[in-house]
């Protein structure tokens, strides 16, 4: 036993197997069914935009980490996820260079300027998307029908011309990843099963929209499946970095997203409000965390 | 059987299969024992012997010195060769009595009671105190102190902790299976000592044999045996009380305030032995396990036996050891000196191979909130870590740093491999230091 070199460190001495990288790659894997559906409906445009956006996101991340003289950590998968999310939130006919620009903005303005992974207050993909909507309003609201590159159509949320089963399977105009409820649910199940998705945010978000749709006499199925609600509630609002860390806070966050979305959709001048609903709630996340601190064990209990 | 659960906690690999079916083997006493005078929470015992003295097995060699302290006894007969500071499992030098074993095990006369349940509450307490019994679950809090709660509180429940939620450890399981009668007797004695009417024995559901044996003997004694969720830290005092009784110990308070006394099953066994035979606490059952040990075992070991003797008795190392831990992998203390002695609170010696010892570079927090979700006292570890890193001690305190039980679930679960518990420990130290400065 002499001369044995032993490692000294404080407890705990064992760690869970999960890592940041595994979590990010799980999200990317959960996006694969959505991407596959988008490719089936919209063909090469789906591959073109998602690949361009993902490569641009990872390239921008590497570039800015180098400029900041930080280790190049794109293997953590977070830029890949941001790029895929942005790509899947774009209309199929968008020019490639706009997707590249959006991904650059998402990573640089949405993430790196705040200090990189973990420090960004807003969902980077949505920051990129918001800038694209503001910069290229026409291109960002020009939709093509599935299986054709034929002309512009409004999404079903506005046009109201689609059967419920079409909405569910996704054979309707819309952004690449948002049309197929089936594919999104599949992705959501992957995330939930792997412990990467907290059910409170999507349930609070979607539940609120359902309740208000009923209250204000809207077609619930259209409100649920006709726009980008499902995609946003499952993949965007649940971004760990930009959503609350307390259990109650996640309910507040989801319900808040739902309320803002309803206000924009029902009374705003925009057809869709997903991007802004989540970005606004991102801004409130630090406050929500402060206001929803869990009750500590043994606080507020009386002696026997 | 209804499974009692609690909020939070984690599911590390339990790895109990290494030793769960290994009967307790008696480890012969070593040639020399090193018996620290601090083996418990509280003040050191004062030495009652000096170099050159002859001592008997079971003779008191350190006297409890303070309200919170415990006496210490010789685990062999022989000659005191030194009373001096020696390395202990906490990494410090602790005043210890070093005794050369004459191999005769000549014992001091011990007076037991043939039917200890006839003993009065006061007699039980004084025997527990005289035997130097401390909590054998790991914290080593002097049992006699726990048996004398503040008088305003009526103890209703004795909760016997047989959860053994630390991975690898099986000593308590073996005690429950092999010494079932003494565990039940000990429970009754401890309950009688504090006037508790109800006894509940809580065992993690992964020990069906122990549950069955306890139930078979408990039926006739108004003792309830309950199964706990298989989840760490089911055996944490606060989590155990919440899971079994639905009560919460007040923050910074004691279980006695809500009418509960919690004792470990091995402590109950030691109490029964002390009352029946008069034998003080000079040995304990511990588990030697891990992928770095040749023959994982459960041993009955004399207090003062060097770690290296115990490791050798278990066949020695397999290849190069990476870490040797006193206790389990979640809360145990890593060791660098294998001459340190086994003390009353050592529930296991765990040897992890180099392969199992991973060192990580902490990555940025991605706010996944898993630490918040698993914290069994409902803290926000990530916030306390942040405040501690920035020296904001008052904020760390406001977020409950002092309520942390240091179970390690937060660090265990963190996907970014951050040292959350380390930073909470730093905050706790600073907060206590600040309070001390304020009052002095």
C-alpha cells in the first residue's frame, strides 16, 4: 500500500452521467422528427435552411469565442440547437443568406455579447427570428404550400382553410417546423422521457391558450395547431437558460406566455405572437425566479 | 406495502450487490489500536490514562468532558504506548490513545441486565452514556444527549432509521437481518428512555429480507415497520421524518420539537448490547466495498483498527486505487493516509478504482434547475453557489444556505459538473464566521 497516490476531494464522490452536451444533443435529436416532417412537406428548402442556419450558428459561435479569447466550445451542442431551432422557425422560401444572417444575430447578439452559454437572458433563436421579422417582414411572412413551391398563402391561423387532420399531420402552409403537430409531439415525448423538458411550461402555455380560446369563442383546434404555438411551447419556451428555475416559476412563465400570445393574436395587429410572447417572458424570468422561491423545508412550521 | 416517499433526492447507482449477501465477519483485533478522543460531534473526551498504563478491554480511556461529548473506551487489553495527536479521518490530527494489544482481551468487569427491558428510563440513559454510544449512521452525535431532549417537548415517536440510503453500504442491512432481536430490543429501550409510545422502523424497500424479519418480530410489540422509497437521501433525518410522519423539523430546530426521536438501527443494536451485557461501544459493523477492493465484505471491527488492516482483510486493492472513502460515496470523507483508525462513526470503507474517480472541469450553468428539483430541503443551490462565488454572504443566508444538509444531491445531478455543495459549504463557513464576529 506504500506509495499509493489517492485522489482527495470533497463529497459527493459520484456524479450523474448526464452532461450539458448530452442535454443539447438530446434537444437536437428531438428536433430530428420535426425536421424530417419539414423535409417531407417542403423538400430541399428544409435541408437548405436548417443546414445553413446550423452551420452559421456554429461558425459564429466559434468566431466569437475566438475573438473573446475563450476556448472553442461548440462541441457542447448549444449553437447547433440554436441554429436548428432558428432554421425550423423560418418560412420555406426564405433566401439562404437571410437564414445565415439570422443565425449570426442569434448567436452574437442573442448569446455571445452576454457572455456566452448560460448567460443570455433571451432565447437566442427567437432573438434571431425577431430581427429577421423586423428586417425582412415580407419574406418572413411569405408561405408556400407543402409539396409545391407554389405561391404565397397565409398560415391556417389566418386563412382558416384547413381540415383538422391536415393541421395535425402538417400538410398546411407555415414555417418549416411548425406545421406538423404529430412530429412536434414526438419530439416533445423524447425530451420529456429524457428529463430535458419540464412539463409545466408547455402545459401552462398551451392550457392558457385553450382556456382563452374557449372564453372568446375562437376555434380551439386552429389556435392550437394553426400557428407556431406547439413548436414554440415545446421547443422554444422550454429553453433552460432563459426560463425560470423554480417549479412555481415555470407555471407562471408558461401561463404568462399564453396570455401574451392570446392578447397579440386576438387583439394585436400581428397574425402570430409566439416570438414576442416568449421573449417578453424571458425578460421577466429573473423576477419570476425571485418571486417564486420555494418554501424551504422546516420554514413556517410550528412546534408540536 | 405502502411506500413512503419525500420530495427531491436522486438515484445514484446503489451497488449494494457487492456485499448485501455477505454475513458479518468478525475482524481480529490488530496489534495496535489508535483510539481518537474525538469520534463524535461535540467536545473531545478527556484522557483518563497515560503512557505506560495497563488497560483492560472496555476500560474507559476518555471521559465525556462537556454537555455534548461522549466517553471513549479501550477496544483491546494491553499497554498505553502514547497519548498524542494522530491523523484522523477528518484529515486533522486528533488527540488519541495508542494501545499495544496484548492479545488477551482481558476485560473489565461488566455488569449487564438479563432482561434489560425491566430497566428504568434513567437506568437506560445512564448505561447508554456510560457505554459511550453515539449515532452510528455516520454523524456520530452522542446518543445520551439525544435521549435528554429539552423538557418542554414530549417525545411521541421513536423513529428507527434503517434506510441505509448511501450507495454500497450494507452494514445496517446485515445488522437488521442478523441481529433482528437486538435491533427490536434496542428500539424498545430507546423508546422507553424518552417515553415514546410509538416505534416506527423505516427501511428502504430494497431490503425486503430485513423488512420481513423485522415485521416477524415486531408484530407482538406494537412496532410498525414501514418501507421507504429507494432514493437518496431517504435516511436523512429530515427526509425520513417527512416521509414517514408527514411532519417537518422546524428550520434550525430539532426533531424533539415535533415529538420525534430518530436513531439508527445499529445504534439501537449497540444500545441493546450495552444494556444486556454492559459492554461499551468498542466495535461496530462496517462495509468494505467498491470496485477497487478484492473481496467486498461486512466486518465487525474494533474501534481503533487502522484502515489498511481492514482493507487487507478484504483482500486488498484491485489494481491501483483511485479514492479511499470513509463512509459512502455521497457524504463520505476521502482519505490520504490509510493508517487512520476506524472510529465509531465509520459506516464503511469504500475503495473506488481509478476508472471510477472522474475529475471534471465545471462548465457554465445552463439553468436546468435540476439542483432545485432534487434538493430535499427545497433550496435553490444554484443561487447560493452564485452568491457564494461573489462573496454575497447575506444573500446566501437569505436563500437558506444554513438549512443545507450537505447531502450532495445538487453536485451529483449537475450536468455542468459544478461544485455546488462546495460553494454552499464555503457560504456556511463564512456566515457562521460573520455571526461569531458579530456576537464577540
